[in-house]
């Protein structure tokens, strides 16, 4: 991949660096002994390091150039293995059945701790799918998504605390409230795009958190709300283990519902309008799409899922405080969407599982967690900006209508 | 032939100090092909933007009269409302939805003629399914007319340049406009593609489609238009049949510059 000429260039680069850094890296004056210490080994490190980096840089640019050329010459849509698997019912159904069976038997095969971890991962799947509507499909970079999650969680905590409302009563209410907040955020940012939108939504997320932290009378401030009841099951008394298993199945159902709804939304008149809005706002409006309505529905329908999961989160942990709703949370959900593949449902599911489960099981490396996280994100951006699974547009079949020749 | 469907009076548009449009009058009659020509920077695209609601003109009136309905003043309406009223456009610098398929691009044009919303999308009830099927059907028919049906499921970005221009026309047609605005439809096309475009526009005209087009290709303009408006520095400098415009000294001067008569 790297020719002799390229390596020679890299060698030259490293020589040049060794020369440049010679005075500071190699020569050291010992003022007390009045001697000069020659640290030749440093020169070797600089030379070797810059050579390797330069080679990597060259490989990278070479690859990028190749990729660009390939894209230009290649007119057909690429189909990778996963997409072929997904399109063929022959593979898809057994695969889906196997997954479903695994998901059903999971609580019986693994410990309570594992079930808890998996429930969390499933919650992030729903969160990712929700944010995917806003960021992946409609192309609105929302960095304050956690705000809606907080709205859901606090809805349950507060409504239960003050009015004794149960989980099942608040679940739809929390979703509705979150959707309302989605519209509330949507209005002021209608005219904003890209970076500006990102900044305002980030601020929105922080505002919600800060309000919760400081408005003691309303939200009990940083100390949070505790003793939130777990979801009930037809009035049965559940033991802790049973409650955990119950929550797990609840999340499985939630995930299935989310996939179903989000998939239908994406392949509808509204979903197409979202994508058109992402692709070209001006053309989208000129073709008769109401920008305001389309953007607001994207914000509202994205926020709904965060509200739902928020209620479940409060019920799962039985205690919430503002520390659970920091910007980092938004960042992780966004990372799930980006890593998985913007606009791709399967990609987002995979992204959530990887980003939430891997750190749990790599606790040994917990000190380097953020480092690994950053490294993964950067390398994804460089090598696979479309995400793990890129979104493929649906193929519509044209059927000539009756009494009409083809 | 002589019922006016678009009447523009004293249209003016300022960008800070520049008067991009200055007291411009223009009208299009039903069934007519009208061309708007002028040197680069004359303000033709700005005119389209003002008429379709992308810019809000600083002065003047834009009045649209859809067949069989009272006249509507378009000033201040949003682009999507203008499209709904029945005036659709293409863009000089192609603005397709690159990551959508060719068919989906046209389906977007059907948006303002369909109604299914959130609940319809989730429940996929009979009405929604029928509407969706009709959208696909009508869009496919338009692709056939544009000669693009072979590419229906390709991404729009994978089309050739000429095909992308035709797709833009198809997408605009999907909104069922009674007045179609084309901004330099032949730009960047080779002679053969231009010839096909002329055929296409002729076909649309025979079907009763009124068209207002901006074009630099004089052969196309002379061959297709019933009337031509010429503008320069934001002002209308001439109007007439292709024959009249061809021999108009003011037009020749605007195109060739002052040195022409020296
Ligand atoms: N948004 C804008 N802000 C400031 N000036 C603008 C804007 N849009 C257009 N103009 C100016 O208005 C004038 C007319 O531009 P316009 O694009 O309408 O010309 P045109 O006739 O379409 O030219 P061409 O044949 O090159 O497409 C130009 O001087 C341009 O710089
Ligand atoms: Mg122009």
C-alpha cells in the first residue's frame, strides 16, 4: 500500500523532526555539574515516532483518495453483507426468531446483575431510536435530548410524590409532557441549523437540569426524590428479583413497540418529509412541505420516547436526582446514533448495545473508559462516517393498476 | 390563451444597497411558454425567489390566478404555501434530495397533495395505504414521462447531470402546478440532452402546462417561447415575441455591451 517513494518521504519527515527537536530533546545542560548531557535515545524516539505517524497519515490519505474515486466511478448502491441478510426473508426470519428466543429466556439464564445491565442497554436502545428521529432522520443536531428524559423521570417522581399517581398512569402522561417540551424547544430553534442549533439545544438541556438542581421547592434540588415505587403488575406484590425481571420484559416490549413505530414513521409521508428537510431545507419548502410543522413533529416525536424511558428510569432506580441528566448522557445517546449509523434502526440498536454493554463488561479497563470511548468515536468518524450500518432507502415497487398496460 | 395566471407589478428587491430587482412587470397567460432572459447577474433567479416566497420582495405585487378561482396575492406567503397554490419551480444549482431515491424525490412533490399524518403513518389504515399507493403510482407515471423509470430506486446523487435536471422538473410536476417555473433547465446539458429537454417541454405545453423559464441557451428560448421578457440590472428592458426580441437593438446592446455599436 505504501510505495518506496512514500516511505522515503516519511523518512525525510522524521529526519527533519529529529533535526528540529534536537536542541530541546537531545541536549540538556546540567547547570550544577556544568556538563552537557546528550540524550540520544530521545532522538531515536522522535525519529521513530514521527516516521510511524507520517506513514499512518499517508495510508489514511491514500485510502480517502481511493474511496472518493471509488464513489465517483461506482454508480450502483453498495450492498454489504448485513443488508443482504436483512433483505432476504430466508435469513431474516430465523435470525429474528433466534434473537427473540434469546431475549425471552435471558432472565432465566443470567444473574440479576446481568438483567439489570441489559435493561439499561434496552433503555438506551429506545433513547437512541428516539434521538435518531431528530438527528438521524430529520437532521436536527440536538445536544439537549437528555432534557426530555429528565422531563419523563421527574413527571413520574413528582406526580407520584404529590398525587400518588401510579406508573401506568404516568407513562403516557410523561410521554405527552416530553412531547410538549419537544415542541417548546422546537419553536425558538425553528430558524437555526447545524452548529447554532446544537448550541441552543445544549443550553436547553442544561437549563432543565439547572432548574431541577436549584428549584428546591419544586424538585427537592440536588438531593433528589427517593422512594419512587416500581411499576405494579395487576396489584401483585413483587419481590426485588421479580421486579427486575418484570422491568426487563417491559423494556423488551417497549423496544419492540419503538422499532415498530419508528420504522413505520420513517417509511411514511411524514418520514420522507423529515429526510427531505435534512437533505435540503429550501428545496423541501419549495416542494410544498411545511417546515415548521415538520420540524416540530420531529422534535415532539423524538422527545416522546425520551419521556417514556424517563418514566421507566425513575421506576427502575426508585431514586432520581439531577446528576443523572447531565450533558454526558446526551452525548452518549448521540454517540449511539452516530456509531450505529444515522437513520438506520438496526444500526442504532447495535450502537446502544455496544456502547452500553462493552463498558460494563470491560470494567477492568474502567480507568481508560473515556479514552477508549473517544478513540472509538474518532476512528469511526475517520474510517466509517456513515456508522456501523448505513441506512438504505426503501425500494418502492410499482404495480400497474388494473386495466392499464405496462 | 389570454387569461393571465401570473401578474407581477412593480416588483422590487433590495439587498442592502443593491437593487437586484427594480420596478419589474411580468405576466404569464394560461397555456403559454414565457422565457425570462438576461445577462448574468441580471436578477432572474432573484425574480424566481421573490415570486415563490423564498425572498419577500421589498416592493410590488405578485398575483396568482389559479384557473377557476379568484386571484391570490402571493407576497409574504411561505414557499410551501406558494407550491400549494399551484406554482412549482426548479433550481439553477440542482437541489435534489441526494440521499433519497429518484422515486422518493418525486414522491416528496406529492406531499402537498396528500394528508396522512402521524397516526396514519403508525396505523397504516386503509386510507393511508391507498394514499401511499396513489403517491407511488403518480410518481412513477411522472418518472416515465421524464424517462427516468429505470432509475426509480437509484439514489438521486447517482444520476447523470442531465437526468438530475429532468428529475427536478419531475419533482416540481408532482406538486400538480398550473404554472411551472424552470431556472436554467438546460444548463450543463450536452446538445442531445438539450434536444430531449425541448421535446419534453413541448410535450408539457401540449398538455396545457403553462411554463415560465429562465434560460441562456438562445436556441431553446427562441424555439419554445411564445413571449420573451428581457431584463438587465434588475429592470425589464424588453418584451415581445422571439422575432421581435431577436432584432431589438436594446437587447443586442445589453448582451454584447456598449462596444457593439462602436
Ligand atoms: N441573497 C442575496 N444577497 C445579496 N445579493 C444577492 C442575493 N441574491 C442575489 N444577489 C445579487 O442580485 C443580483 C442578481 O442575482 P441573480 O442570481 O438573480 O442573477 P441571475 O440573473 O440569476 O444570474 P445568472 O444568469 O448568473 O444566474 C446579483 O448581483 C447578485 O449578487
Ligand atoms: Mg440565476
